[in-house]
C-alpha cells in the first residue's frame, strides 16, 4: 500500500493564518490558497509549511494582485487542478461551481479549488471534485473558521477532500 499524498487548501485568510493551520497542514506536499490572502506576510507564513500555489481574490491589495495570478491550471500527481478565487461567477457556491465548470471544462480538471463565499463545500460535479475550504479567518455568522485537506491515493487513484474546523 502506497503513501497517501496530502494537500492543504485555504481561502479568505484576510491577513492572518491561525496557528491550527500549521498543525493541520503538517506533511502536506503543497498548499493551495484560493485568494483573499490579505497580505504577503500571510502567504510567506504558508510557504514555511510547504510549497505554495496561490491566486489573488477580489479583496486582495495590489501587492498580492500584482504578484500572484488570477488562476492556476496545472498538472498535479492526481491530474489537472484548477485554482481560482471565484468572485467573477457570483456569490453562491452553486453559481461559482457552475461557472468554473463551464470556464475550465476543456482543461479536463480532476480537482477545482475556489473560495470567495466563506462557506465550505466538498462536492463531486460532472465527475470533478470541487472544494471550497471556507474562510480560515472570517467565516460566515454561525460558522467557525475552516480549511480543507485533499488526499490522493496513488495506489487506488482515489481523490478525496475533507473540510477541517480550525480551533
């Protein structure tokens, strides 16, 4: 049985990385940040944990929007991953997922990561795993801060995600 490959996913940190993120992401191969990081310092803190891929969000300052791309489409160990904030497609997870699917279907992604709504989602749509990790610092009222872990089993080919509460 082979090693499970793990990836950390964050969004909407808005300038702060909770200490729980460092424990949750221990041993991940890569961290994906889905925008609205809020500060370069926040992204630099994440790079200490693991290699980072990030996109800018609609609330990011120019220091981030000028340094990071709007979208990332790349090959990963499990197939193609798309990383995008999502604000261009609306304000609900459903609207954003539909928009992202239409926009990137030709790229044949296996995993699409997005943020913006501050509401987590972990859903298979049209055979693509869509994950919004929620907000790591400013969750919607009545919810706590969250992040996501994506796991890939090279032996079985299974790709799964789970939303994790951040204390």
